[in-house]
């Protein structure tokens, strides 16, 4: 009996649910969940291919995150990355006003202290692109001036998630220096990371602190689950097979499976 479209979608959902469950089980959660995150990113890649088969990998990954992950903060600009981009790429005084605004925002939202206690700040405090563009310098035609090699979109959280994915998939490492204390966290945040500097008998231990962006393991799981549900709904609505984007056949080179 021929498999119906609904049965195909059900099989697609069950297969990926099993893969997600396997990804976040056992020893995969050790070492800050590196293995779990790699597996979940691979699942997200696969789901993105099913949803946007005609797009390049990076574009469809970010597009799927935006349309299907139910992540309201994906377009926010990482304030710390914006400030650093201005420091690294600024060549003249055109970005002085934006730099001053970013410095004030960092001082306000990321208080500096020498305490060794770890604090967290939700990324919901990060600005939306339109807030940044209000202060972004423009050329004579009203177009935003390029900040070196960095575009504003590269500083969004969906783009930074793609960078995070690349570090995991190609280097088997987590970017940045944040430490994931609990793999159950499901919301991205900034973490205050303290570094021991010195010890003095009179003053005791001295520390310096910095803020680091962290995407926890639980967040990757939620993203994968949300994308799976939305991609399945898309195929039900469009009456398309979720497997159509994948090559099937005996040969590993996809075009070898095309009929002559």
C-alpha cells in the first residue's frame, strides 16, 4: 500500500523527535553539552533543508530560525558585539555618535564589578535593528555606511547562532568563554565571567570580570523542537513531502541517482 502524504509527515516527525531525544541523552550532555549541540545543529540543518531546499546552507539555517524557531529575539543586535565591531572596524569619526550611544548602553546594561559572583543578563535587553539604524551614519543617498567588513545583520542573534553552529560543526568547540553550569537552561543570556588576577594578604583575592554571550544546550533543544513542529505544519499546509529535498538512492553523489 502506497504511503500517504500524512503518513510521510508523521514518519518525518517521529524520526526527528527520536533524533532530538537521542541528542540530549546520556554522555552527550557532558562537557557543556558540546556533543548534544553538534547533533542538534545537524538536525536543524536537515530541517532547514526540508523547509528551504533551494537556499544555501547558511541562508536557509538563519531563515529557518527566523521563520520556524519561535525565537522572538533572533533579530536583536548583540550590544557587546556591536560595541566591539565599532572598536575593531571604525576608521573615522562617522561612527562617533553610534559609538557613544553603544558605550552608554553597555555601561547601563552590563555593570562592571570585580565581584567573583556570576550574574546573568537576558538578551532581551539587546536593541532591535531599527534602534541601531537610527544612529547609524549614512551616505549622501541615505544609505547606511559600511562598517568595515561587518554588516549589521552579522551582529544579529540568528547570525551569531550560525557562527556558533560553525564552531561546533567544524571545530568541535564552543565559541567564547562562558561556562554552562546547567544544560537545562533554555534561554540565551549574557554571563559575567570572572578571572582571578592576584592575591594580596591585605586586600585578599582580586578579580576582573567580563560579560560573555551564552546559548545553552536547552535552547538548542527548544529551537530544534519548534522548527520540527513548524516545518511539519508547513508541509501539511503546502501538501508537500518533507523528504523531497533529500537525495534518495544507491549512490552517495546525488546526481548519480537521477534517472537517465
